[in-house]
C-alpha cells in the first residue's frame, strides 16, 4: 500500500438562506481550485446579525485533500 499525505485547510462559507447552503458554497469554491478533496468537517456555525435580525449564516469547515507527488 502506498503512503499518502493530506493537507487540511479551513474555509468559511456564507449564505442568506441556511448553514447547509453556506457549507455548499464553501465546498463549491474550494472545488474550483483544489483537486481530490476527501473530507469536509463542520467545525463551527454562526450567524451575522444586523438590528437583531439574521442576515447571513456562516459555516466554518476543515477541508482535507490529498497532496500530489
């Protein structure tokens, strides 16, 4: 079996609709510049507020991908 090395980055996605859509937006953006994404772990969810109203949902993800040799 061949040894593998993975890198982990943190990204934050934002959505006006939901935390799930925020996570999807983050992965979609990462996918456009990184190949071979293996795992995305939700590490935090929060909201942006204005005048005590929710204006955006934010989801922070740890995303791992395999490094190429």
